[in-house]
C-alpha cells in the first residue's frame, strides 16, 4: 500500500514530514499520521514539506489540528503546490516559505451524495459548514476579512508566491526551483491550474534533456518519451533522403509534446 506521507526523525530534535501525494487516499487515514507524530512529542521543530493536490477534507482537518496542537515549532514549505486540503494543512505552520514559481490554491469544500432531495440538502449544509470551518483557518492565519476569503474560495483562487505573500498566506519567498516534474503528476486534478513557463528549446543540450522535456513539459509517459528519443537517434544516424531531417523530427515531436501542457482549462 502506497503511503501519502513520510516522517523522518533527525538529530537534534528535528522531525521531517513530507506530504507529497493525495492526502488521506490509498486507504491510509489521518489517524495513522496523527499516531506517528504523537510518538515524537519530545522534538523541538518540524520541517513540513508539501507538494500535494489535496485530498480528504476531514483527514486534512485532523492533520491540521494535530500539527497545530503539537508542542514543536512547525516550519512549512511548499515544494510545488499546496492545493485544497494541503493548503489549510500548511496553515498549521508557524513559519511558511514558498519558491517564486510554486502555487497555493484555495476553494470550497467539495463532495458528493446520493439519495433523495432531503439527503442532498443535508450534504449541501455539511459542505457549507466545512467550507466555513476552512475559511476560519485561512482568516486566522492571514487576517483577511471573512467575505474576501469566502469569495477567494468560491472562485477557486490560485496564488503564486507574490500573491500568497501579499495575502498573508506565507512569510518568505525563496528562489525558484525546477518544479515542472513536481507539478505534472497533479495537472489533471484541476481545471484552472496555472500553466508553467516552458523551458527554452535552446536549453536542451543532451538526449537526457530532451527526454525529460517530453515528460515534464509534454506530459508524456516515460515509455513514450524514451521511444521518441530513440527514434530521434535513428534519424540522426540515417543518411536516407527519404527520412525527415533530424531537426524537423525533433521540432515536430516537441510541438506534439506541448499539446497536453497548453490545453489545460
């Protein structure tokens, strides 16, 4: 069973926690996470690393409360995205940092229900209560007025580091990092996920660079990226005039690879 978090006890009373998957998924509930960090009640600080599209809102709230009540000082850092449930878990941190090209996303609580009209009305009331509870977490951290936070959540708001700093969601902006690979696994989770600037083609100097470009920017599988790369090698070695030029093959493959990355809504 794949775990969605990892906890590592370091020397000098420091605990490293990584949330780098969908929160509360794969059958592992927040209760195990909470039990794990409660074993570490003598540590002095927690380094919380987040790159997650969110997940179970109730598991997220339980994790937020567990981190908030822990005696250690929590240092939060956004590795790529902290979206949905991951964004309010991040708010449990005492100090929050974020690279220039990372994102935080907030939106209303979401869920589904089956049944008659009364069942659906009950579910809507639950979602409204949960949304207000999450809004209070953001308000407490940022100091933004309730109406403004609720509107941000209603429209699904994506914040880059400058936005997050201005709005009080983070404390410090760090240097940009290469996060294309960190964002790509989650690109299909959201309709409004901001697009990242594509690397310059001139930066592709090796076969490995080319294959990585196809995977990270184009969203191709590792297998397909390797097959396209191998085909490029064949054409480069070919003297046949019937074959397309190596340059035209590479450019065509790059153009094709960009299609999934540039059609996100």
